[in-house]
C-alpha cells in the first residue's frame, strides 16, 4: 500500500488543524473554553457516580413494580409460567417423556 497524494494531503490538513487548535487554546478565550470543558466533564463524572450508586435501588424498584403490574394485568400469568416451567423441568413430566413427532423429509 503506497502513499498517494490524498494520504499526504490528509496528513498535512490534520497537522495544520492540530497546530491551529493548539494556537487557539493558548489564547485567553481558548483557556476559558478548556475550563468550561473541565467543569462540564467533572459535572458529568459526578452525575455518573451518583447514577451508579442509585442503580441497584432503581432496578429493584423496577423489578417490584413490573411484577405488580404483571400480576394485576395478567392474573393467570404466574400459574402459566409455573406450569410451563414444570413441563420442561419435570414437575408434571420430564422432557424425556415428551413425545416428539419426526419431521417428514421434503419432496425434491
């Protein structure tokens, strides 16, 4: 893979943009921009740490509200899932006792 004029032009433009950004950040306005970015980054970090601390409580609340909603909207859901679980695990019959109908070969 050789270096062609497009690659060289891209490199030169990138380097020029880097130099321009460095020059801008050395000005008073650029330093203010950096301070604003640092402040916003610290605020985001604090918010993220707070969210991590609240996450277990939030998901526990979500789980309990979801279960309550499911029980109130679909009162037979718990029995349905228990029967389904028992069918596959072995409460009323094991998976080995389930009769499987073979699929016929397709006609070519």
